[in-house]
C-alpha cells in the first residue's frame, strides 16, 4: 500500500501533474551547492543547474556548447562517495543525466564535490520523485545509477522489458524519503 506524502512543498498548479509530486517553484531562486545535493536530495530528483555566466550568442557554437554543460536541467542519477582505501585523494561526486536512458542523446555529467570549479555551479530542485514511482537502478558495487524513473511498478517492468539490463534493480520511492528531503530542504533560500 502506498501512502501519500504530507510534506510542505508546494505543487505546481495547472496541468495534469500528479498531486503527489512535490515541487519547488522554479522562480523562487532557492539554490544550493552540489555538496547539499549530495547530502540531502534523493536520486531521481529533477534539478536545474547553472553557473550564473551569461549565455553566449548562438552563433558562437563552441562557447554555447560549453555554457550548456553548466546550465540546464536534468535528473540526479548517481551519488558516489569518496573511495575508502585509495592512495589518491578523490572527493565525493554527483552525476546528473540530462536526458532519459535509452534515448540517442542521453548525456550526463559528473561533478566532483572537491573541485573548485564545482563550487560555482548552483542547483535548484524542480521536482522530487513522486511517491509510488519506481527508480530503475544499475548496480555497480555499492553504488547505484539511475537508469529510469518509472511511474509505478508496472511501468518499471515494461521499461525493463524494452531495455534488458541484467544488473538492474527496482527501488520504490517512499513517502518517508520524500518527506525527509522536503524537511531537510526547508533551509534553502
């Protein structure tokens, strides 16, 4: 049985959005650094990311392509902790996927949290994963990467039938997880 979340996040008005899907309005300016995305935001959350550098003119294609790397929207697909027993110090990282897995343009990028250039990229939560949805994850040791966020278990089974991935597992989104993310996110201004 799936219970509805009783979190305090507003829900977008209008269209056919499921009322169980909490969102932050995109025009509030509530931004956070990558380190807080790593600590508090659940995998499957839609995020806007930006570095506050003005968009170059479209005729400067190379500059525009670089600008799009640090300005856009995507889903939080992975959180990697720093390695435990590595002689080389490596920071924790997050991976953002800017298109759905299985599409021809499923591009993603990884930000290392200790990198100084990562500090200029700010994130804004657009939409937490809906309660009752199912994350389809690919396992890589202790870490998991989001392949797809399905509406429910039936949709997850259908997606996995179209994209057979041997290491895939299902991870249902719980009301407790979303409530915790909304409570922890109240500090965001």
